[in-house]
C-alpha cells in the first residue's frame, strides 16, 4: 500500500507538470515569436518528455530522467531528418505536435537545457519532500523519550 501511495505521490505531480508544460508550450507559441518561441518550445518539449518519464517510472532519479528525456528528444529530432514526420504531420496536427517537421541542428542544443531545468526542479522537490519530518510514532522532532 505504501508503494501505491508513494507512486501516486510522484505520478500525480508528474501528470500535473506534463499538463502545465503543454500549456506553457502553447502559451509560448501564442505570446512569443521567432527564435525565442522556437527554442523555448524545444526546451519545453524535453520538459514534457521528462515529466512523462517520471510518470512512467516514478522512482527514477533526476539525472537519469534528464538523460532519457534528452535522448528521446534527440531521437525525434534526428528522425525528422528522414522527412517522414513532415509528411505525416501534413495529415495530422497531433503528429505534427509530437514529431515536429524538419530537422534543425540548433534544436539539439536546447533539449538538454530543458532536461537540465526539469532535473534541477525535480531534485529540489525531492530533497524538500525528504526533509519534511515524518508524523506519528517515529516523529524525529519529538523530544527524546516522549514518543
């Protein structure tokens, strides 16, 4: 039961982070323009992949999640060099959003930026949550001998 609770305690925030990241990405496209919007979208794409990695594997450590998210983002970008995502994206807006369209080498630099930001936030949250003193009989904040 504790594994279920701990899994949900990680998966629910990861799902919320994924939804917020999609909203941020769409917002960036609506508000920003040019290269700023494009590269913010690249970084946020990897943040979304990162959140999905944590959703699937809630015990994953931040560095590993960042490496996986970066690798997936790079794989999608390199796949764009085949031209298939562009062709498929012409028939489906969803495919276009997920796979993009054309290979752009500078995009490869922005994926690790998003992964690093997500890993930093994930690490800070993990450390903050582990510092919260437990409640109940094993409360470390209680005076010695009073539990």
